[in-house]
C-alpha cells in the first residue's frame, strides 16, 4: 500500500511508540527522513538531533512518536508548537474504519483497531492496537485509547483522557477530560451517571 508515497516525515521521539509509528509509515509507503529526540536511540532511522530541528524544515510532515502510558501532556505540548496540518492522520492498513467516521489531524490508529460508524476522534489521539470504538462515539483531543480497550456505542471521552489497556466502557458512558480509566476497569452508564464498577 502506498497511500503516503513521496510524502516525507520526521518522527518526533525515538522510543517504543516511535517504532510502531515507523512501521505504519513504512507500510503506507511514506519516506522517513529520520527522528528527533533529546538523544540518539536504537530506532533504525537517521537521528536528526533535538526536536527544535523540526521548526526549520519545509515540505516535511511530522509524525508524533511519543506515546503516553499515563499522560498525553508531552504529546500535546510538542504538537502545539507546530501547525496541526503537519500531523496527517496515520491509519494502519489493518485497522478497520467504519462509514462516516471522522479522524482529525494527528490521530493514530494502530494495527487491529476498529472504529465503527459515525464516531469522531479528535486531534492527536492514539487509538492503540486492538482497541475498539463502537458506533457514534465522541473521542476528544490527545486521548489515549490503550491496547485492547473496548468502548461501546455512544460513549463520550473528554480531551486528554486515557482509557487504559483492556478497560471497558459500556454503552453511553461519559468520561470527563483528563480522567484516567485504569487498566481493566469497567465503566457502565446507569441512572444518568457513568460509574466505575471495579475500583
Ligand atoms: C493508571 C495507572 C497507571 C495507575 O497506576 P498506579 O499509579 O499504580 O495507581 P495507584 O497509585 O492509584 O495504585 C494504587 C494501587 O492499585 C493498584 N492498581 C493500579 N492500577 C490497577 C489496576 N488497573 N487494576 C488493579 N490494581 C491496580 C496498584 O498496584 C496499587 O496497589 P498497591 O497499593 O497494593 O501497591 C494504572 O492503573 C494503569 O492503568 N496502568 C496501565 C498503563 C498502561 O499500560 N497504559 C497503556 C500503555 S500503551
């Protein structure tokens, strides 16, 4: 697949998430110029220096390679230094995206993730490997939907929220901005309120 053929990218960050992002860029046929980080890592791409190198580049897109196991604040802070349009949405070719789904700039959809009809995912959010977002969900900016999280239909997740690995949101849940739903937690919406049922 070569959806991003001839499009040049620099990856911001040189750790584990960057490696996954590089895989997607390779699968989509993009050209990876290298990565920026505070120091050189073992990422098998050119080390280009500190992140501020990206300020002076033309005809180059950026791919956010910093993940966020417990906070997505660094992703947001760095992303906000650059025009949003430089962060094209990156969708693994083996993710499934339903009809009418809207993915903003900077969204990353990893392998095996599923986003069903009419859902919206905001700027800079990660939908990690195998996560499921069912129909008519609203996911905010700079969220992290961690691997294997399962978000049922008509849920709303506020900006910067993290839905931990294998967490479950039952139909119609609302998660407030900045909240963390921990690994494996189950939330249900009942009597007009969203409750965590296994604290
Ligand atoms: C959100 C999270 C980081 C909070 O962890 P934490 O900082 O340890 O949380 P707390 O300090 O409140 O932990 C209090 C206690 O609950 C336990 N605990 C934390 N998360 C738990 C969970 N999801 N299920 C059961 N117990 C948990 C801790 O081990 C600790 O136990 P202890 O008092 O016996 O030592 C953690 O719950 C989590 O989700 N981790 C996974 C992060 C992740 O993998 N993200 C995706 C990366 S791709």
